[in-house]
């Protein structure tokens, strides 16, 4: 382990039984017995570390967001390709119990052709717990709704167009960035998705629902983590179909923390062993970041943004 604060590194090593604390990132990257680097830093610091690690031949697990801009994210992707290493982004919602089960059911045709996807989130988030987040000019979409954007991409692929409206709450000062957002994703044909989020639900129980409405059925689920954050509770998922006398309820016996966090690292390790691309690879994550950027561009310019416009070099 290495941290720019030696006391933090020593404390982390003590808490988790890590035998070696390095004095510098260079010393860590010079170790022949280190195969994978798990980067856990704020997004503005991540690209430089990732580029150096890829050049040193280390496989990478990066945090989300991969970077604060697409240009920096592309530098990471280029370094990973040049270094011949595997690199994934810790978009752990892809491995959350209900999302993973929903993806499998969609692939099996349980809902027919997906037509509409909805994420409806109403919670009370204490942004002040993370001062650097409270100070961020861009907040909700890049640090929170990015989960739903990436989860939707894992279910049905990337949208063609993005429309987003952002707002603040009168009670949020000194929190700087947007805390209420509505984002619509269009996929061509009849498929569309809605992500509606409010972080200042201080008067009622939290709500964290998602639906996948298809031509043959509907999936309805809850995101258990947000009902008792950060302890959470298990997700729920049910399939409704006209040919069923009652819904099928799928038991979800995993928790976001720690089970969903195990997914990206386990998948990365499998990709290293099998010489395959990680499910949440840095290259794939460019399109998640592009949707995030399109959302901010849409809110600022009050127009629908083609994803191709954002992805253009």
C-alpha cells in the first residue's frame, strides 16, 4: 500500500493486515510481486496514477468517475492499450444483486423487448460528510447518477441522445453542485430511459426504485443500499407478466456492500487470467463518461445532445 500521507498508509496497513507500506508510488510500481493496482483517489488525481501504472505493466482497477473529462479518460485508455494491461472501472452497480439479475432476465427474454427503463431515487444525502464533494461544481450526475447511467448501459447499451435538467435545493448550502436531476436517454426506436433523482428527501422514507418495462413483461426492483445507507438491505426484484397468475419474486441474498464491490475486482482478475476484456473496462467506460458529459452539456445549453457529438475527438 502507498498513500501520500504516510500515517494514513500505516493505519490502513495495520487495519487490513497489509505487510508492506511503500514510501512512494514509484517504489510500489517497481515491485515485481505487484500485479494489480487498486487506485482509490479523487478523480482529478486518478489519470496520472493510472497512466504511470499502465506504463509499469500493472493491471488496474480505477474508481468512478474514471476522470473529470473525456480527454483525461482517453489518456488512460491509450496508456492501457500501449502497456498491454487490463484495466477496469469500479462501476459496481453492474454487479448489484437486482441489476445483475435484471440483466440476466432481459437476456433470457423475460420482458420481451425493453421499451422503457426508469430509475426513481428520492433520498437524503449528507454531502457534508465528503467536503471535496460538497465543494464540487459538478456533483449529482458525475458522482451519483453515473451509477444508474452505467447500469442502464450494462442492460441495453448506450443511448443515442441525452436530455438533462439540473437543479439545486434551497436547503443545500454550502453544497455547490446540482442535487436534483432528471435525465432522459433515447436509444432509437421505442426504447427510452428516465433517471429522476432528488437528494433532499428529508420528510419521508427514502425511495430507490427501478423498472424495466418491455413488450412481454415488467421488472420492478429496489436498490437496497439507499434504504439504510451505508449499511443497506438486500435488493428486491419481481417480474410481472400477463401470462403469470402472480408476480415472480426473485430472492436477492447479496448486499451492495461488500458483494457488488467484489464484482469489478473479481472480473478484472478473471480477465487477467483469461486474457479477456473486463466487463467494465476503461474503454467501455468512455461511453458512460460521454453520457455524463452530455447530461451536463444538455443542462447548460438546454438542448438534447447527440452522444456522437460528445464522443467526437
